[in-house]
């Protein structure tokens, strides 16, 4: 690696982490001023618990959220300084092409992208889970009841369906249970019961039905049976009955992919919010390359307004990017959208802008 590459890469990473270190403490200070009264309401809540369970995970989440903004501002700022100090003119005079000039920038973007991929796919989901539990326990005035689920419809396989009027995840007991088995469009078996209880075992999903009624339809006759109690097996666990969109952010990528696959097999409704979260975990880190390219192309031009003009243009573009990301995230969650395309639209649009600026800058 040449001296120039080391010089730019050092500036790239140094400026990036410096901007993060400036922004994160400011955000933490604002958050403390808003939450301090809620912390003081709980006598059992110590400073150590607040720091460990809330602010450590808050830093991970907020740092990951503002990472594109911090990267763009830092690259734009130090590249504008290079242009302002006529260092870029000296680099051009030494017959180094603009494409070669970008090499250390993209090495730095690769380091940031790998870091961001690890954060998004593995670290942030676990951090979000702890952060959400703390928030629901100590900050939000109304706690959402996640133990009782109402009106559950679930497809266990291509031909098996269940319905439960309500189910309590804590006691693992449900009421008004119905199971239907089909052969094509023809129902071949129906099983109902007043009560269903999960029986914990190591290897099977066993349930105890109370006051059950079973009807099996055959070509020759109907077979009807009833009784007070029966134990039987079903291909689901109590946790599979809970379907909350916010949980997508709390699953590591392998868990999220497995959940989406199982939910599709079981005929879940709209899964686009889960797919948006899955694709966003890759599209956001990849944006490091696009934002780096745009920032370098903007910053390498020495303008009459100086660094301030470059920063003004860059920050305006950055907020447009963030705003667009939020719009496509919401739109991608709708039932008639294609999440993969929607999530990548900001990167595609800004990638086109980046290519245009690159062709303009290298001339």
C-alpha cells in the first residue's frame, strides 16, 4: 500500500469514528434529559442496570442507525478539506487518475461494510431484544400483554389448519380449539375441544384436549368419537402462535430466515415487514460504497463557497436518502409490494447519482 493510500485510509477511518464519537454522546445527553424522570420512578432501578441494559444497547442501536449519516459527513468533510488545501490538485498533477484516487476510499468502505453487516445481522437484533425489554418494563407507561393471544388461525401444513379463540402463553392453555384436515378441497377430519393444554416433553409437541369431539369422513361412512380428555400430537409449539411484527428486529438473521420459511409453510398472512427487515440488513451496509462514492465526488470539487457549500449539499442529499429509506420501508411492508425491490430503491437511485457524479468528477 502506497503512502497516499495509507494517508487517505487513515483520514477515512479516523474521521468516521470521530464523527460517531461526536454524535453519539450528544444523542445520549438528549435521551437522558428525556428519560431521567422515568428512571427515578423505579426505586429498584440502579445506575448499573440502566447503563448495562439500556444505554449499552441504546448506543449499539443508535450507532447502527446513524452510521450512514456519520460516514457520509466524515468522508465529505475530509475530502473537502483535501480539495480546499489543494492536495487533490497535487495528486492530479502526479498523474494519479481519479479512479486510482478512489482505491483507499473503497478499502475503508469495505471495512465499514463488513462491520455494519456483522452489526445488522447478529449484534443489533440481540441488542434490540434487551433494549425493548427494558423499555417495556421501565419506560413505557402501558405494557403490552404478550401472554394472551386472541383469534388464532394457523396453517400447520398444506392440508392441516387450526383455530383457537384465545391462548395464554404463560399457562400454555387455550380455549375453543378446532383442527381441520383436508384432502384437496375436501375435509376428511375435524377435531374440536373446549380446552387445549400444551404438555411439555423433550422431543414431541403433545397437547391435552378436554371435552373433545372428533369426526372423520371416509368414502363409506363418518366416524364420530367424543370424550372428556385425550392426548394428541400437533406440529406447532405455543411460541409459534405469537405473530408480532416488531419481533423481526429482535431476531438474528438465521432465526428470522427460519421464521419466514416456517410462516410461509403455515400460511401466515403478510410477511413483507419481516422481509423488509431481512433485506434492509444487507442493503444498509452496502450503501457505504455508494455514499462514499458520492461524498468523494462532491468533496473533491473546490467550490466558491468552500467546505460549507459542500457540506450543505451533502447533508441535504443525506437527509433525502434517509427520508427515502423510511418511505420505502413503510411501503415495502404493504401486502402488494415486493420488499426486495422496495428496500434497494434508495441504493439504486443514489447509485445512479454516484455514477453520474463520478463520470463528471474524473473529467
